[in-house]
């Protein structure tokens, strides 16, 4: 079953791609047919939605006003289609979920794998990001669930109280790092070595800076700043860097013998991870299936 919202689909495609030609190609229709659809929509609204130039098309004020509402209608139509297919026994649809990196590294893959074992026709769309990115994705209906630590307060989202667990972050290094030769390792000892960290302002950076501040120490000299977990772990395992990572992020490397916790007494950051949803409206059935599995997995922790 498909709910047809062709004029809005056409409008959104032109807004996204900026030209009739590219939008028509995306929609698999002819350019004249797309142009007629846009003209008819403008006639219905009574105002032009695009300014037309030789190089492309740009939204007018009316188009800018319509854009978020058209995107919302499109997402709601997709959700309705999926839920009706579910009632018809087709068990199709898309799980749309956002998550911070440590959740993507461990519990979310387990949950998705279990869902797909039972409903193999489902698709999965994952948005990985920091808290602000995930809140926006949830509010804008790009995802239906998010997995994260403390999210910024918003009347539009709420935590699911019976679906949470803990992880912990530590200073980590390769097994061959020279600091491991010390019988006792203090936080001050790490100041003499090169570090790779997420940029200032990110949660990992701020958490580690608090550990140094509690010890009355300055932050170490960070040689590499990166948001890439792959780069972060590669520099730690193969470049002799120290780092600060949540356990789930480096568990595969720990099992492979490339990265492990550095035994610096008392330096640990424990946090609660939580699943969030929009405060209003029903969850689409694919999201309900994922949430049920997440509840089962987290109840064992």
C-alpha cells in the first residue's frame, strides 16, 4: 500500500536538488511532468513556491514556510503506510533510530540483530551523533528513538524509564605503551605523553578535563583532536597515543589485544544511557519492535 502525496513529494524533491532536471531524475518522471505538478501546487496555494533562475530554483518565503510542514506530512504518510502494512501482516517498514557512538558500538547492534531475526523484511536507518544532533533528529522525525546519555531538556522528547543501562569511560592505551612499565600510574604521569581526544566542547573532552581538574592538574597536551572513533582508536593502538574512551567503543580492540584500560587509580566516568522518544504520538511499529528488544537486553544489566 502507498499513500500518494505526489505534489508534496515533487515540491520536496525540487527544494532538495535545486533544479527540475535533477529532481525529475530522482522521482523517475519527466521534467515537464514535474514542472506541471509544481505549477498546479502553486496555483492551489495561490503563491509561487520557487524563484526560477537559469541555474536552478530557490524557495520563496512561501516555499520556506511550506517546507517543514511538507516534510512532516511526508514522514507521517510513510509511517502510516508502514503501520497499515504491519496490520496486513507484511511486517515491513524502517526502524529509524539515533544513537551516540558507544551505543552503536555494542547494545544497538545486538538489538537490531535480534529484531531482524524475527522480522527480516524490516529495514534500519541509523543516525549517529552527539546529544544535540540526536534531539534534532528526534524532534524533526528523522528518527523515532534515540539512545544517548543525558539529553538537553525539551518538552518534545521524553526518556523511556524502563530502558536504561550504564557504561564507563577510562584512559586507554596500547598494551605496549611505556607507561605500563610503571608499578603505579598517576594522572600526572600521563602529562608527559601524547594524547588524542575529541574536540573541546564534546562530552568526552569535558569529562576528562574534570578528572584533571579534580586532581589539580592542567589538561594534557592534546596532539590530535578528532571526532572520528576510527582515527581515535588507530592512533591509540598503533601510534602510541593515550586516549579516553567508553568501554563499548574499544571492546573489539580489547579482545584483539590492541587497546586496553590504563590502570590509573580512580579515573573513571560512569554514566547512564537512556532511550528517548517524542513526547507525543504513537511509536511506529518498527520502533516498537526495537524498543521491546532493547528493554529485554537492558533488563539483564
